[in-house]
């Protein structure tokens, strides 16, 4: 038997059509067909070799692939990466991203080494055609420059790795992250768990050790050890970069070795220093036998490689020839000897590290101020020539704009060169993909250049470009409504739905025909979870559609419409949406998918059902959370129509995940899908058996749902009752909602049973019922339980009830909680509360968020706020936005109606201002404080006039009012507000006791002062105002007893305690309490005198 070769075996055979295909045994798999658009190869732990004379090429010493400097630091990041790698999911992809020079490649290489040691097979993926390998076992695949990969290539990589046994981890390495959302959505759809890890700047305490390690290693390699420290402080922002620290260390060693120009202190100066030595190395190489390329020519070739390389070997000479550079084989050989390619079949390997290559290009462009490195006048011409060059019908530029925008971050003189290039060749930006467009949008080039780029954008959506197109359009969009409409759709295509909604609202008032914008808003708001606002926009779009024009979103036909009418309407909706998708693919795809589901169900059309599933899969790959429920509906519909168990099984799996998070919304669909699947594939009901319910019970529940949807409420109640008697908790909830109007007691009983069965959604229903019946304490308890269970609607109602009860601090906390969940009602409630408290500056951000998310009342409230502040133009804009959707109050404002009065027109506030009493906080607590201050002002006037009895009567009325509030006769107060009321009740008792004492009315004086002291002792002594009030009450308590000649021991003890408290207060605020402290000491002296 022959000897088995060690390496992979490649056989070239012909298929039946005569095509040459490959059968390759790679890591246990045989594959046929064309190669994929990428290649996967074993990751090499062997560093690239250093040149024979290292000082000639500083770039190779800095290149991460050379691993000259041992890895150090980043222990936390390595732990995070290891935790991600070793977690449970079979498939997981992570994006490691951060600015250039941050150390991403070095960190990934170290992680790869450690993963290999841990038993993982480690591979690297390259974005060029190659082997169709499917490595076996647990694999880690590293993808560098992932932001430069086309979306479809990354998707193909993930699809291939998912279709194999064993665990797979894919580590994507990139500078930017804007492109990540679309890839993450695709990955989730394929079953991958997704995550991202931003690589932050190196911590300051790690910088000096990193510098020292690099300096010592470079000194060893160059034979020039030195103990010189860094050229400048390492605390600046620039030195958070690992590459900058290594550059500083290398410059320090080289200057210690040569003692020439001195050590530069800034990164740009360091780059110029090192690149001068790189250029000097070329001159030294030119003097060597066998090296034929002139250093000046080599410099141009290196620049071309930075902008266009690497390229396949057969294209190298053509590229150089097209750029009118020396194009002989010897030139390519000389360049290869300086910069060996990673792939032996390629030439023109760029200068590395990337950031040094960007600095090199920036130094070649005229306009910089770096000393010792002359710019070259041919560089702008090279840029233009490369932009126009094609090889074999394919554009030659691959990374020109990417390099230039990265260089512009540190070299401002590059910006106008980018603009010049784009004015001449705007198409280069689109060629380089979405990440390049996104970087361009962040570069301060002039708007005219960006508009030139925008003119080359493809119509509709392109998943590789969407993020970048949105960013560029955002930069150049003005207030023109049509431009804003375009911006909104591009933002939506990029997954930035919140920003898309804001742009659409800005456009809406000034559009001649708002139908399309309203339809867009309806879809986007619904996708964001703002269903009420979305529905309002969709209905308005239907109302504004012209004659013969169907709405973009199919409407639900009213109950009772004949099947033929419904089918005709569904068919029309599909046709309309298909036309809209052809004109604007991205924006109208969800509407088309929905209309296909509706039509297929009515027409029993398998092809339409299958197309709906395909379209929803595409949508889920981009926005999983928004479209996954609809995909499950489409799959269930397809399974029902075809009798195929496979789509039903997938639908059940999706519904199960959704029901685990939101059971009330999704368990009905889950029950229906399981029942259908059981009919095709017995045994599918096992999941329900684990819940303790039978399929018969679920069938009763489903019939009840169907009858309720058809308006047959009597039949629905009958089926719900049967299911509820068998323990179906959701039947209890729905039954309660059906009967609450006519049988509230039964509804409450059903909801309580549902809560006992663990259905938290019924907590809100119970709270709402109790609130309607005036059982506010119970309503508050139910809402509170619902809020603690995470129900946003319960949080909103609880906050509203707390406002009514006066506990605005607690209400604000709940509004903030629900706003933090992304619920627009939370933002509106918070903004309205803050506005009512007289703090419009605090209210405006919340109201703005709510208004921009489509909350119509928030738009009107925000308009009122702006109008009160004198910004009538902005106010009118918000009124117009709401009026377009049909808000009546907004229309009244536009017709000249006045805005709502400012919160500070409350009677208490007006009176306080009349009396020059400051009003800081118009919350419930603030209102009681303000009322007490007003009463003190009024009684002070009475006392000055000698009407002590009148002042006592005012305080008596105040105290009686407080007692009624504390008794819950009006609204049960919250604990916080009850505390505020108690504090002011004690103050009223103190003042009444003092006034009674002055009138020689001993009995009420003794009683009121005793009550005041008892109330104030409840508070402890944490707050200053409590301590000062207690000290005053104790002094008056003692004085009243001295005057009456009774309870003298108690009087002495009270006076002594008052002195102690006032002494402490006097130390804290002598200007305020010195007089009070003196009175307390005098009272104590009187208590200590002998009494007869």
C-alpha cells in the first residue's frame, strides 16, 4: 500500500458539464464547486522574520506580525475573551473594535496563542477567494479588517461555519463598528450569539511598563540597550495607544544609538523620525548588489502599495504601469524583499503598521509642518490616477479613501486632498464600502464633496452601504422636507429607526403630500414598539392617500366583510406594496411581507406564503427583535397551508422563545402552532403537558380567542369559562377583560386567579379596575406589584397615581424607570411632571424624546413649553407636526389658540411671588412647604397688628387640614408626603402653643407644645430643619411650663435639650442660630432658678 501524504490532497476532476472542480480533503471534509469569496487557513503562531539589518526598516520592528515586543497587559480583556470563548453557546461571534494602534491585532494574536494552548483549533479568514475548508472540532476563526469585508462575504463565512459539528467562535477585528448591526442581525438569524468588545485606551498605570518592555526589547534587537526614559509624559490621550508607546520606545532606542536630531515628543514627530530612517534604509539597500530600484521610485511604489495593495502577482506590473511607475519584475522583487507579502501569490504588500502607513502618506502630501520629511508633489496625482485606474475592467483602488480618512484624523492637511479627490472621482467612496463612507462622514470635508459622493449612491438599499450612506446623507441634509424624507429612509435602512423617526417628523409638516412619510412613520414607530403612535400615523396615511391610491400598509377589513371583498383587498395590497418595493426596496419590505401573509391565508396560495417567509427571514437578519414574531406567524401560516411540519416546528421554536419573555402576547400563537403541529406530528404537545395543561384546554382557549376577534362575545365567554375552570390562566385574563364592563366583580375574581397562577399581566388589569372604582390604595398596590414585575403600563399608571397622591418624587423615579426601558409614555410622563413642577429646562429633554418618537401630546406640550419661553417658531413647528396627524389641540394652537398656562400660575405660586417668598420646587413637598411659608407670612402680619387670636385661628385651620389629609379623607398620602404634612402639623402646633402662652391660656399652650415635641421626635435628627424645629419646640415647651408654674422638671429637661441642639446648630450656621441659642440658654437659666 502506498504511503499516505502528510498534507491535504487536491484532485482536479471534471464534472458532467466539463467544468473543472476541486475535491479537497481538508480537516476531514470533501467539498465540490467554486471556491468561496474568502479563504480559511490555519493561524500561524510563527512571527514574520526580521530583516538582516533591523535598523533599516523600523516599520518591520513595529509590525504586530513580527511580534518583536512580547505581549503584556490587557489582562482584563484576555479574561473577557476567554470567558466568551468558553461559554455554552455552540456558535458565537464577537466584534473586537477600537481605533488604529490600540493593540487589537496583538491582543487577538495573544488570545489565539492561548486558545491553541487550551485545545482550540485556530484559523484566520482572509477576504480573498480560496479554499472551501470546513475545519472540524472546536474552532476559533480570526477575521482581521472585518469592517472592510463585504457583508455577503461575512454572511457566507458565518453560514459555512454554522453548518458543521463542534463549537465555533469567530473573532471579528475592526476599527469601526457602524457596520456591525447588519452582520449581527444576520448572525443571530443563523443561530449565532453575538457580542462586541470595545478596546479602550491603555490605562495610565500600564503605560510606563509597556514603554519599558518595548524599549528594552528594541535595544536588544538593535544592539543598543539604553535606560533612557520616555521623551515626554505618557499621560496624554495619544499615549493610550500601544503603537504610540512602541513608537516612542523605538525612537528612544534609535536616538540613543545614533545621537542625531533628538527625540521628538509628539506622535507625528515620532512618525516622521521613523519614516526618515525607513527611507534611509531604502538608500542603503540601493547601494547593495542586486537591488535595482532607485529609492525615489521605491517611495512611489510603497505609496501605491499603501493605497492599492496587496494584489495578485499577475496584476502587479499592470497596476504600476497604469500608474506610470517603474513596472519591471525587478521593481516588484525589490519591493517584496523590503515588504514580504503574507500570501506568497501576491505582490505590493502595504507598509505596516497601518497607522504608520497612514502617516507615511500624510507626510508625502503637501501641507504638513513636520520637520525633516519633505512632501512630494506627485502624491496628489497618484491619488487621482489610482482613482481612475481599472485593471481587467475592475477598479484598481481598494482602500484609498480608507487610508486617507484615517490619516486625516491626525493630519488636518489631508482633508482638502480628500475633497479634491472626491470632486474629481466621487465614485471611489462607494467602491470602498459602508465603513469607508462612515469614516468619510466623520471627516470635515466640505459638503459639496459629500454631495458629489451622495450623487453616486445606488437607489434603494444596499446592506454593504446602508450605514455609510445614512451617515453621509445626515451630514449634508438641510431642512428641505424632501431631503429629510430621503434621510429618514436611509437611516431606517441603516437600522437607526429612532433617528429615522426624528427626520420624518421634521419633514412631515412641509411635505406637499405627506402620505408616504406618514406610512414610513407608521412602520418605524410600530417596529420601535410605539404601536399607538404608529397606528395613528398609518390611519392618517390612509386618510390622506389620493383617489385610486392604495395605502402602503394593508388595512384589516372590518368584521362581516365578505370573503371575496377581503381577498380582493388583500390582492390589491400585495400589488401596491410590490410596486413600492420596486421603487424603494428597503422601506416597504415589511408591508409587502405582511400583505403576502394576509393574501396567502385568504387565497390558500402556497407561493405567496413561501415568499412571505423568505422576505421575513431577510428582515429578521437585519432587525431580529422587530421582525421575529412576524416570521413565526409567516412560518405557522406556511405550515398550515402546506401541511408541512418543518415550518410549524420552526414557528413553535420561535414562539417558545418569545413566550418565555412575553407570555401574554405570544402564548396564544404558541398554543395554536403546537395544536396544528400535533395534528401532523403526534407528540408535539409535550411542552404543554409540562405546563400542566391539556391540549383540549388550549383548544378551548383558542376558540375563545377566535370568537372574541369575530365579535361573538357570548361564545367567547363560554369557551373562556370552560378553559378557565381547567386552570388556563390566560383564559382567566381574557374572560375578565370581556366581562369587566358588565360584571366587574367576576372580572376581579378571574384576574386574581390569574395572578395566583403567575400571570403578572393581570396585575395591571386589577389596578385599573380598582382605580376606576375609587379604591386607590388597592390600585396602588396592584400597580406597584405590576411595576416590580417589569410591566411598563403598570409603572406609568403607578406614577400617575403617585402624582395625584402628592408623592411626585416617587412618581418621578417610576417615570424615569419606564423611560429607561424605551417607553415613550415614560418620557412623556416625566417631561409633563417636570414641566408642571415649574422646571421647563429639566422637562424639555424628556418631552423632546417623546415628541420625536411620535407622541402627539408630547409635541403639543413641548410646543407650549417653547411658546412660553418665547421660541414661537419652534413651538409652531411642533404644533404643525402634531396637527398633520390630526391632533385637535395642535390645530387650535395653529389657529391662534393660546398655549396652556405655565405651571407657575398656580394660585400658591402667584401668592408666594406677591409676598416675595421664593418658590424653588413645585412638587408636592414643595407645595406644602410653600403653603406653610405663606401662612407664616399671613399670621406674622396678624401678630404685628396685635390680633393673636386671629393668628391662632389661622394655625388651627391649617392643623385641621393637615389632620384630614393624614387621615386619608381626600387622597391617601404617600409616606414621603405624609412625613412632610406631619412636619408642618408640628410647626402649627408649636406656633399655636406659643401664641396661647402669650395670651396666658395655659391649658391649650401646654397641650399644643407637647403635641409638637412628640410629632417632631418621630423624625430622628438627620435633617437640619427637623433639628432646628425640635429645638425651637423644646424651648417654647419649657417657656410655657415656666409661665404656668407646672411640670417644671420636664421644662428644665426640655430647655437643656434645646440648648444642646442649638449649640450644635450654632456651630453649623452661627448667623442663623446664635439668637435662638441665646434664648434657649436664658430659658434654661430660668428653669434652674429656685421656684416657690
